[in-house]
C-alpha cells in the first residue's frame, strides 16, 4: 500500500510552489485541469500538483483486470435463497471454496473469547461456509470435506482450498498430495487466465505452511516479477497472500470470510462486501491520481487543517498502514483518534463528495425472523418500542412492566461482530423522540485506543419503525460517514432479563457492509446457565454460533473503566428528548 499522507502532503506543497511544469498527459485529468485553471491562481496550483505527479504515472498505471469467468474447473449451484419479501432467487455462483478439516473431530482455535468451549474444526468449518455465503450474497458456494470422505473431488476443483487443523500422518499425507496436484494443475494453466483463479492455504496444520498460492503468486515458485513490478498480478497476489494469512491467523469467522472475499474480488469477480477501497493501491493504477486530484480540488481546506493537526494527521497515518476494508483495524483506528477535524475531513471526502465512488447496501442474508409475540400478545410497534426501551428510567408509559428504571436500557453482555462487539463497557440507551413515533438510540462504549488510552465514545442514532413490528431502521453520522442499519428483535425474556438483537448495516460512503448480533442484559452479565441453551438456539436461528460471540468486559471497577471515568450516558438525551 502506498502512503496517502505522503501523497497528500506532496500535492499540498505543490499547490503553493512557484515553478510550473506542464507535463501531465492523461486526457481526463488534463481536461479537468484546464477547466480548473481558467482565470484563477488556485487552478494553476492544482494543475502544478498534477504535473508533479508525472513521475508516478507509469509506476501507478496497471489495468484493473479481474477475471470474470464463472468457474475454475467446474461450477456448483446452491439452493434458492429466501429474501425478506418471501420471493425466492437463485444467485449466480461465481466460485467455490473447499474447507478441508481433520478426519476425526479435534478442537479448533476459534472462539477463544466466547462464553462457550471452542468448536471442533468441522463445527467451525460448517459455520465458516455459512459466513462465506453471507458475505458473498450467496454467490460463493463452500463445502466442508475430510480426507476420509468418499467423495473428495471438490478439493481439486474448487477455486479456493483452505485446510484447517490437519496434523495426523494420514491427513497430512492427503493434504500434501492434494496441494501438489493443485499446484501442478495451476502450472499447466499458467498461460491462461485460469491460473489466476486458484488459491490454497494451510491453517494450523503444523509447522509447515505448505507454500500458499494466491492467484498467479506461488510461494513455492516465487517470481522476480513480484519484486520488480509491484503493479503486476503476481505482486498483487503476493501482497494478498500476506494479508490473507494475517486474517486467517486471527481465528474469527468474520476475518476468515473477509480473507476469501478479498481473493475472489481481486481475481475472479467483484464482491460487493469488499469491492470498494478508499486506499491508495497499486491495483487502482491511475485511478489513484484522479482520486487524489478530486480530494485536493474539492476538499483542500479540510485536508490542510487535518494534516496540520497532530491528532488528525496521526489517524490518517495509522490508516495508511492497514487495508481499510479490514473493519476491525479501521474502526478501532478511527475511534482512537476521533475529533471534529477528522469528522469534517471524512464528511467532505467520503460523505459529501464520495471521492472514491463507493456504494454499499444493507446485507439481506441471512434473513432473520423477528419475534412475533410477547407475553401472550401479538407483537405491535408499541410493544416493540417498550422492549427496546428496556430498563431506562424516565420513559413513562412507553416503558413496559418490569422496567427497572436504570440509567441504561440494556448493556451488551456479548456480541458477534468482531469489529464492533469487542469494545468494553457497552451501554445502550433507547428512548422516545419528543416528536413523532421515532426513537433515539445512544450507544456509549469504552475504547482502548491503539496508543493505550481509555476513552468513552458515543453515537446518536435515529430509529424508525420498519413495516414488520419488531424490526427497525437505524441511521447515524459516525465520524463524518452515514451508516444505515436494519435491526431485528429476535427474542426477549418475558421478565426483560435478556434480549437478543440482530443487525445488518452498511456505510455506503466507504463501501462497508456488516452483520452481527447482541445478547444484552440489564447489567451486562451473562444470564443464568439455565437460560443459556435457549439463548444459544435463538442465536442459531439468526445463523450465529455461540463460539462467534465476544464477551464484553462491563466491570466498572477495572483499571480501564476507572481511567476513562464516568460514562457520558446523558450527553445526547438531555437535549434530544426535548427538541427532536
């Protein structure tokens, strides 16, 4: 990845230089420059910025090629998906994944932060297959295979083969033979685009990593091209191999699926979950230059202010070091440095001008059925509102019987999204708007920043009823970027001792989509053991396995909580409940 900060500073410095050189020759950008320069010095400054980018022209240029064939050696079909409208659709399958697990059950490393025991590799792989389907909108078919299965043909024919936890002599022998056969097949297809469509990794299979393959890059047969031509497909495959290994090693279902989406998006077909990037990359070619030009011409003052501020600049520099499609790393970075300058920077570049041309829609898979009745009554919008309010004090008749009149509605005991649900001290406040039938939702959570501080973060969501009672549409401006979310009440205890939410969201301006689930209680502790099996079944109905959950640290006496001080729970409520 190239540095956005270095490039932006280069452009901004160029904008005030005195020497003018006219050598940039890209037609599209030249026409924009001509329009900008007419009659004002500012236009000439931006033209100069483009001229000084001339040395980057050939080093950045590389056609953004993506093979679009629907098969590797064969394609598979999946059963029709049922959408929330009740209609059935069969998505076009653009690729396949084989998940190779041990012949006999062995505990995996997944779920290390969950409230349950780790799953076996087979159990983990079965959920990973579902997650791959979710992240790909049903366009990638995944199959779980063991070396002892009667039919193991998919390990040779799938686009991607990921081996998990194979360590016995018999399983390792099968793995080694399979990887050799796939490598030989890839070498025979090296002269065609077919070789771009293969990927294989071994995860937790002993000390041998079995030399991964990602597209045209083969670690066992490295090409000098990957070193001297960073814009090439083989260099792209090498960078992606490193990134995928890092994601696989984190042992979470979200990051595992993300790694595979990045491969399919780069070498087979566009995957909306990861299609868009706000990073400067070799894969974009000259698109980088156009994006930077638009950033400077449309948001120059915001950029100047951000880069002149130590905190805001530090955030941009930290984002330079990661792939911002990695929601875990990018969100933690942003909340570590959030400020008004960063918000204005993001608002101008991402939300108002959409410099990077990103789009994202709220995921529709999986469809989660909302709770249909509560305390013997059919669910209504008023009952659903009361359930959301939960235990918050001061909500009058909108609250339900059993409300404990606390300073929060709910606290998150554990959550299933790796990017958002690992934060400690998660407080939820749901309360009626002063006008109309809508509500407000204020999450207040503690962040352990990347530089070691403990701070409180807060958000202010508008909540509107969806057509079906028990479902809601949330919207928020988060650090300059608007997020749109669809929430579902999956189930709740009749005494309001626990509740399970499911959510699916999108931040269109940065091209991000996400899904997750929450188990909440009045005090943030897990419900009694006698209730847990029912709760696990509720989560499974939303296609969430208990081992995917992250237990939230809600200890108010922990060193981090004491350092952060009292949470600002009423920051928004003291005015929002009156004016909106």
